[in-house]
C-alpha cells in the first residue's frame, strides 16, 4: 500500500514524541525522520515505530484513519504508579522545604508553610496510588507546585487575604493513564500556586527534535518527489 502525506506526518509525530521521552537519541531520530519523509509505502513506515509505543497506548496502525494517541510527557505513567511512598508531607517554619527529582508521593501528602516556603515538583515524581491528594496550608507563607502538562491535576483551595490557584501553563493534553492529583487546602495571607511546566531536559529534547525535523523536511524538499511515486500525497511536505 502506498503511504500518504498524512501517514508520513503521523509517523514523524510519533518519532518526535519518542525523542522527547528519551526513547531515541538525536542521531536515531534524524535517520528515522529522514526515512519517514522519503517512504513510499506502509512497509517502509511501519519498522520506524515498531519499537516505539506512544505514551499510554499502543501505536495506531499506519493505515488506520484514526490518529495515533499521543502524549508529550517524558513519562511512562503506568510504571510510575505504585510502590511505597518516600514522603508523606513537608513542613516549613521560618524556612523552607522541597520535594523534587525522583521521589514517590504518598496517596495523601500534607504540606504546611508558615513564614516560609515550600516547593513540590511532580515532573519526575512517582506516585504511591493512582488517586493522590496533596493538601497545602500556608500562613503568611507560600507553596509552589510544579506539574507536567500531561498530568491530571485538579486544584481546589481557598485563599484568604491570599491566593490559591493555577498560574502559567505549557500546552499539553492530559494523558489518559496518568495519576489523578487533587490539590486542596487554604492560604491565609499567603499563596499556593500550581504551574504546569516541562523540565529543561524535556524542553531541550523537543527543541532539538523540532530542529532535526525542519532539517529533514528541507533536505526532502531539495531532493524533490520520487519519480516512482503513484501521485498520492506527493506534494511537498
């Protein structure tokens, strides 16, 4: 079966996700992407993604009319759910606390900050349970929560002479297999902020993947369409 432009683009998207997740290095990504844009048939496209499942789901068949399910988080969510918690809470009084990097969030995590601050980073965290409640309480202090864009986060809190809510957010679709995190509590003359943001490493991988994709497209356009094509989807990509 001849491959269409839409099918080549779907494979390119899967490759971009794979390099963002660290499944491919940049050399492998560049080689596979160039092959994808030159591919004439499904048989040439399929091997490029056979070992690269989309996050949270199986790769859709190349010939399927339904788009592949994609996610952008550098996370294999099922592998990050389960196991004993490494922290059940954080406390700051005239000081600060932080939970970041590789750690396991308890199913009920309580944070308190008075005349101080706390940082809770969920981007590389694991979770004891699929349902997680993070309770944040501040009195003349602040707590900042950072989550990846694909994590299912619900914010419910009260601000009294202060603020409790979501701030800036990077684009990203909620992954269907991610944990569900509810952030509750109150802020009295202080603040609790929730930000959706990718890690620097993931943003760098996405940037490099985009640059490699543009270079592959440029080379493909310079070479022009194959003479042996059927005419289907042969417009410049």
